[in-house]
C-alpha cells in the first residue's frame, strides 16, 4: 500500500508557512511544514511520495539550492516554487532545474491548490506505474529461457510457425509455450501480453538485439 502523499511546505516566514499549511489542510491534504530547506533535507531520505512547495528566497539554502539537492539525490519529488514580485528570472532558473511550476506572490489560493493537486496526481501516477513495472518484471524473471524466446517472438509480431522455425521446434511446442506464457504473465490476450512487454521495456530491448 502506497503511503499517503504529503505536501511539504518550506518557508522561513512563519506567517506565510502557517497560512499555506492551513489552506492545504482545509483542502483535506496531509501537510508538513519546515522553516528551512536544511530542516527538510534532514527528513528527505524518509520521503516516499507527495510534493514540495518552497519559497525561492531563503537564508543559507535557497529554493534554487534545494531543487539542485533534490535532483542530485535522485529523488523524484515534484517541486513548486513560490517567488516574490520581480523574481521571474529565478522562477525560470527553477523551471530549468526541474521545478514543475512556480507561483508569484501574492498568489491565488485556487491556483495554488490546482498546482498542488496536479503535482500529487503526477506522483500517484508515477508510483502506480512503477509498481506495475515491478510486478511485470517479477513475472518475466520467472519465465524459462525458452518461454522468454517465444515471448520475444510474439512481441516482435511473428506467427507461431515463424517462431518455431527460428527456435528449431515445432509449432505445436510453440503453442504450449505460448499457453504457459499467458498463464505465468496473467495475460488475457496477446495484446495484453504485448502491452506488458512494452511497459517493462522488453520491446525496446529486443529491438536492439
């Protein structure tokens, strides 16, 4: 079960941070506030899902610095940057580094909530896809070498007879391997099997060999 996505609010201005926390909590979101980027970075290894809202101008570690650190650590966490009036150049820099959005103060509450919801949906979609890929790859690892060869033939669009010729076995034997494949991969149809192979990157890999 995926942990509940949390919105991490980082701002050295107590009033702004608490206002954001209240707004997000009122909208039914889980929220954690931090008075500095350093405080957030301390807990970053524990973060599994959610998004970050950070002010761009903060002492010691700025929002730009924070973005760079998140990217360096390879954490796939969407970051929304809050900028002051006239900080467009910083906003552009933040977007280039990887921020998913920026909001200029004073910002509209509805715009902020829309940006956060969009980021959380992105995170949820990514987590679901990662779980699906992991499940498919686990099933693929349970296949025998011959079953894997038949699968690669099928996703390449080859007929049973062509696969049988390539592997030096009978078409009937290919049919048996194909039936075993469908069962092991929990596929309902050939198209389902091909979709799984695409999701796991098998088509790209088989295309390179």
